[in-house]
């Protein structure tokens, strides 16, 4: 976690602009928690030099009588992490009493990462994103393959090199793996891979219908003691069937017989959606480092091959996330609402000299979102609206009602 500690924190007069070799950093305003005055969020806006989209995030500041800790705010995290490190370095250079830091340079440059690491909002208009990638790479991709949890990237990179006319999407929630693979994409000059850090269960819900030709799920975490956390569920298979083209292929590869059996049983509820075949110890062209380890231990490897049987209906994500009222900080009440299929938690309010910010958590119980809502010239979500899912829209409507009625449930 990038950070520095100083015995006395010196901040510039805000707003403050710093020109960096990577781009322009604008330190805009400081929001301080009303409940915890030792906790603040510093709003940072970054404009890259390479014509990619600007990025916004918060730096978190925790102060005690003896020291101040400045680090990235995990709820507004962006990729690559070097952008946040650069912002922290700019502030660290203003200090004269540094206690410790972990901002040492490594060999991975943002130039390799920025073009390939995408944000989930890039995928909300998937047709436009696909068009841009085709134009940039000067080819019309014949198919789109998705790999969920690509880890070290061996399988993803191999597929991209062997299939240059296919667009490869990769999901990986482990940020160090994400950035290491981004580096390899740059080094190998591959222009047919897009990667991002995001939960696959929500990602599929946001894709158009009938867009993918293959989905690979190789060696997912078994979650033997917490099966509700597994990637495979009724909801996941429903969305997989929708986003796959007819005859599209969903492949599970695992060393866990219990997981394999669990998914095979799930598939019994999807006989109209998938044709299912199973295999044992099938040799693949490329194996991951985990599979190599299991093979050395002479473990069995199980494949479940699922082929989509139908063409799905098109659908639009047209949920609105506007607010029709303004935020009155004096009326804020921390409160949690638990509904049948979602929740809303009003966690905290932060105030700056001119504006206010509330921190909320909401959505599905298994994969909630934490967001900020900011009041400046108008009331809106920080950076971008919540992802356009039915659950998030329900939570937004409840939040809007709470704000309109002074944070009391209507």
C-alpha cells in the first residue's frame, strides 16, 4: 500500500497544480470527516501526457499527535498504481520530517500499463470500445474471448499471441498480477488484449448479450468453507448464457473435485442453456504455474466444457442515477438499511471549505460497492455513477429518498 509518514504534515495551498513527467497533477480540496476529525480525504485530479482519460482519486490522511500517515484511498483506487505513487511523491517532497515511506521506484513504467489497463466504465458502451480497439489495431476482430482470474497471465498471453485476430479480455482482482501482465503486454507489443481489475460476477451483467465466444475460468479459488463466494453460481451461469453467442464456450478447469462436482450439479438447472461435457486430465497447450504445481504433485485436473445453446435477447442498461435534491450536511445521519436483496449503509460525511462528501456502501450482499457522493455545484457521484445494475439502482433510489427526507427512511 503506497504511503508515507511524517511527524509534521505540510500541505500546499489548495488548489495546487504540479507538472510531472507523467502528466499534470491537480490537488483540489481537502475533505475532513465530521465524526473523525483526524481523518481527511485529499481530492486529486490527474491529466496524463499520453492522451488517455483523466483520472480522479482521493489520498487518505490520518493524523495523530505524533505523526501523519498519507496513503491511497482504496475506495477510489485507480490503475496503474504509479499514478498514485507519483501524487504521494509530490506531497512527500514538501515534507521536512519524513519518518518512513514505501515509494521506491520499480522497473514497471506507466507507459506500458496505461493503454492496456481499463476501467469498468470503459465497458459500459462496449460497442464503442470494440470499435475503438479495432480502429487502433487496424483489424476487425473475429471473436472475443474472456479469461476470468488470469493470474500470472500465461494462458491469456499465449492465447493472444497465437490468435492475433481475436480480442482477448482479462479480469484479475489481484492488482500486482494485473500490472505485471500489463508490462508483458507492452513488452511483447500485443494490441489485442484489454485487462482490468473487477469482479467477474458484476462484469458479465454489464456486457451486451451474445458478445463473447469463449469464457475461461481456470483454477478459481475453491472457497470450500464459503461456497457462496465462488464465481460459479446460478446468477453467474445465467449471465454467462446471455453474453455468450450461440455455441459459445464456457470452460472450467480445476484441480478441486469438490468444486467440479458443485458446478456440474449447478448445470443441471441450465439444461436449456448449455450442453455440458466433462473431461479429466486433458492436456492443454499452455499451463499456469498453479497447474504445473498440481501436475508435479500428480493431482487430477478436471474440465467442464459448457456450450451455449441459444441466442439471447438484447437488453439495455438505462438506469438513471441523478439526484433531484441537494445535500444538507447538518441533517446527515449515519444509518444502515437492510432490504431483502440489497443494502445501503450511510457511513460518514466529510466537509471541505466549500463542499461536502458522503461515503456510502450499497448493493448486493456478496459484492457491494463503496462510493462517494459529492456536493459541489450539484449533487453527484464521485468520478462516475454506480454500475448500471438493478440492485444498484434500487440502492440509489433509497439513497435519494433518504437525502430528500433528511436521511430518514421515507
